[in-house]
């Protein structure tokens, strides 16, 4: 823990040292005076301060001033995109995340933000139900490597202790990646990420998602176990319907009949057809 604190402090000090050191160099490279660069850095710093306070409107205002002056720091564009996402302006967020992905290697600190930007693009596309676009973003992740050859983002997901380096919660990242692959019927890959989430913070929603993936790849006992765990804390008709289907596949007809009866007692009108269909399957397979 103490080493981690020292490392964080070292990174922070290095960041401010680099800003001071590079401001003159960037100014020269961009036909900008050092005074003009200081104005740019002042705007971006005020944007970061507002972002940290979750004052996203103010953050956007200052970031736009810095961007208009061609701020050379990737963080300005990245946190502008995050601010726009927080304000539900997804089109603007997509544009700036894409800018970081495409231009990150030319911006100061840009390599560190490419994988994060790709993840947030995937996250936005997932919630827009554009699963193929989300998957393309995931496929591009890991293309930029550190000198030691390790992929920045996936190393963070594998090692939650690295999460302080990133603006992505590793459990949330694992959940979104798992859900994207589940929607694309890549259930074996989805299972690995759902399991990461459950191991870190068990919850009924991810248990249900994992049960569906287990069912989809024919791992019925594992699916039954997850659904049973969900039912311990959440009694709703559709969970009993899913477990009934799993138990029919396992040949446990008596237990399936109990689940169907329980589902019927809790039934929501939207699930009536599914209940009737499962009754028909039970009659044909449980003789």
C-alpha cells in the first residue's frame, strides 16, 4: 500500500514537471509563444478542476477554450469527451473519443488514453445497442503497447490494483465487455468477464447474465447454480422460468414443475406465452 502511494505521488509530480518542461517545447513546435501555451494550460487546468467537482458544464466550457487554441495534451480531449458523456451528449463524446484514438500518438500523453477511449466508445455503443460497433472498439484495444509489451487496458482489467491509473472501474469494464460479447453470442468469452465481476463483487444481475451464457453453451448445472443464487434474493417470474428450462434440460422434471408453478404464481402478463411454451416442452420431454 505504501509503495502504491509513493508511486501515485511520483506520477503526479512527474506530470506537473512535464507540463512545465514541455510547455515551452510544445509552444515552439506549434508556432505558439510560451505565454500562449500558458493560457492553453490555464484553461485545461480549470477544466480538470471543474471535472473533478463533477461540474461538467463548466469543464466543457474551459476544455473548449483550450481545444480552440489547439491544446497538445490528450487529457483535455479525453476529459472533454467524458464530460460530454456525463451530460448525455453522446454524439460529441463519440467524436472526441474517436479523436483521441486517431490522434493519440501525436498528443502528449495520448498513448495512455487510446485504450480508455476505445472502451468508452464501446460502452456508448453498447448502450445504444450498436453491438457490432462496440465489438470493433474492443478488437482495436491493446494495439498500442507499453515498452514492456503489455496491453495497458487489459492489464488493468486483469489487475484491479492498476485501476488508479485509469478512469475506468475494472469491474464495470469487465461487465460491459461481458455483456457485449454475450449480445454477440460469444458466450465463452463473456463467461470469463462475468466471472471476474462476480468474484470481485457478487450481484444478482451479473449472476443472471452468467447463467444465460452458461445455458447458451450447454453448461446447465452451472446455469442452475447461478439461477438458484439469484432466486435466494430475487423472486421474479422470469428467473423461475429460466431455471425451469434449465431443469428440463437436466431431466429434473419434478423440480422444473415446481419452478413453473412458482412462476405462474408470480406471472407478469408479458411472460404468459413463455410459460405456456415451457409447459408444452415439459409435457413432451418429461413423460
